[in-house]
C-alpha cells in the first residue's frame, strides 16, 4: 500500500479506509477514512514489529469522511526513525489497516 491509494469497504457498515497521503512522508501524513454511521473509533500506529507506537484517536466519529494527521512521533513526542509503520482504524464492527513509510 506504500505509494498507492486504496479503498477497503465493508458493505454492511460502509466503513472505508482510503490510505494515507503523502506516502512516503516526512514530516506529516494524513490518514483518510469514512464512516456511514456513528461509531466509536480507535486509531493506532504500530511499528513493523507490531509494537504500539502511538494512539492517535479514541472517541466517537460521526458519519462522513475524516482525516487525521500523524507527525512521525511516538506517544512521548519523540521523533521516530525512518521505516514502515502500520496504522489501524478500529470501529465497533471491524478493523482496517494500512502501511506507510516515514523517510528522513
């Protein structure tokens, strides 16, 4: 998914993930997703080993398209090294994931 746009949709919930832009990125990237119904959402960033790097958002999201930015830092506001990172968006019904590349 690095360098490409994608859309993953699940028909019953119409929860879509449109990837992140730019990808690769430095220093910021935007993750774009849509919700057709209100839902609690949890957005996390993990390193390639699967370790949690940062929680970007926990809360309720209204229907529509949403964008959340990530600045390449961890939960302690420390700058992370170049590499591949995985983002996940979890709703009450499912989890969607994508890959992104931080280049310094």
